[in-house]
C-alpha cells in the first residue's frame, strides 16, 4: 500500500474500452504495434509521485492499493478519466473568425484559440465551422494495464529521477547533497546552456525537490562552469 508523496516507477498501457485502440503506453514495442510511436518520446517506465495528479484520477487511485511488482488491469469510467461529454461544448464558429486567428480549419483538425482553449474541428460547411471543445477522450471508458516496477525511497534516487524528468538523461546534471540534506548543489552541463527553457526547468525541478523530497527550508544551488574549452570545442 502506498501513500501521498511516494515515488513510484511504473509502466502502463491504456486502451479505449469499446475499440481496443491504444492511446498511451510506456512500451516502445506496444507503441509501434499500435502505430502511435513517436520518435521524440522516450518509451521507458515513468516516474509517478502520488498526490501530484499527473495521471488521470482513476489511474492514480489504483496505484495507492498496489504492491511493488504487482501488475493490474483496471477499467476507468469517463468521470475518472477525461470526463463525460458536455453537449454545450460543441460550438459553431465563423470561418472568418478562425482565419483572423491564422487558422484554416479542416475536419479532425486540433485547434488552439487565442484565449488558450483547445478544440477539434468536426465539420466545415460554407462559412460555418463546428468545433468540439470536449477532450477527444471525453465520454470514453478506458482499460489500463499498470505495474509498479520500482519504488524510490532514497533521497538521492528521488533527486536523480526528478533530474531525469526536467532535464536530459543524455546530459544529466551532476548534483551534490549536503549531509544535513538542507543544501543541494546542481551542476548544469555545458550541453544545456543554450536550452531555450532552461530557467523554467530549473525552477520546476527546484519546486519538486522542495515539495516532495527535501526539507522546506532547504536551498537549491545551481552552478554553471564556463571556461575556454567550452568555446574551442
């Protein structure tokens, strides 16, 4: 039995109940078989911090009752997945309005509006566009097979997992944790210096460490080392 803030490494595959269509998986083999393989994604067991709510509600709830190495298949109803369908979220928008936003719609096209909302184009008829603002999986029951493959208990293991989440396993930052666990020094490798969202990643990593791993009064110290070798390679 697990509790909030436990760090679990899990593997899973999710399908739509009535079609058997795979919608998400941590397995590269399953992704390729289902024709949903994404070359930009790493297909490895994923870090889940219980209570963080990164998973859909029904899937995270199952994890609390599992044991290490236990695999379980569970059905998740719409209300614990992506919600029930709301007919009021199906709207008619003028074609001219979409074009003003730089959108040339076609059926099944996902669209993002200037106010940050998302939708899917259902049809384009004349100057009218029917857009469904429901999540594409709203109203669908899902079947997930999930397994806890590892539990992280050591602080350094947890920090390593969070570095993997926010940075790059290929260019993993090194870190040094003080004996009293109130100071964590993270050295950013030169390969990440020009990463566009580096500052955001540093902020989110620090937030997760302070929230889930180390004491609230701990300090996260970032170090970037610049020397001649950086500019001559």
